[in-house]
C-alpha cells in the first residue's frame, strides 16, 4: 500500500474527521468565551470590587508580568472546562439511555423467539416440528 493510499485511509476514518470538526468548533468557541470573560465577567468583577480598574490590565509594578491577562485566561479555562464537562456528561447520559434501550430491545427479541425443547435452536412461532432436528412438538411453538 502506498503512502498516499495510507494517508487517504487515515484521513477518511471517522475519528479523524470528528477531531478536525472539534478543533474548528473549539477555535470558534474560544472567541465566544474570550468575549464572555472580557465583556461580561470582567465588568461584573469590576462592579463587585467597587469600580476597580480593568482587571485584564492588572500588572505587577516594575515588571512585564501581566496578572490581569493570566486571571482572564484562568477564567476562560474554567468556563470552557465547565461547558466541556456538561457536554460530556450529557453525551454519556444519552449513550447510557441509548444502550439501555438497545439492550432492552435485544432482550425482548431474544425472549420473543420460541426455541426447540430438543436442540434449543430458534424456531418460528406456531411451528409443530423443528426445522433443525426434526423434533415434533406436542403443541405449536409459542413465544416466551
């Protein structure tokens, strides 16, 4: 297999495409979270602090250490982490519900199919003879 064919196979896998979409959405989402922090949360902090100066411009005197930008980055991180946590939790809950529903449907399908008492193979409902072992039933096969 050539390198180009391997690359095509790699790129066409679902998880690679999902990851690419996630990165693109994450990049777009970063702008929203930054705006939320800078334009909504920081003014609320300023208001709560009694009209304190802009937190994003807060610096240690005599240095280039920008504490305000660091605080904004921490707030951004916690907002993103909280949203990602909520999304993963919702996805897990949805997956659990879907799995439980599928399992229940499978169990119902298994329970509904009658089996031959001689060879234990599945037979059609109403059958009087097993198509697998030719065993004769006293009464027609019924779903359980």
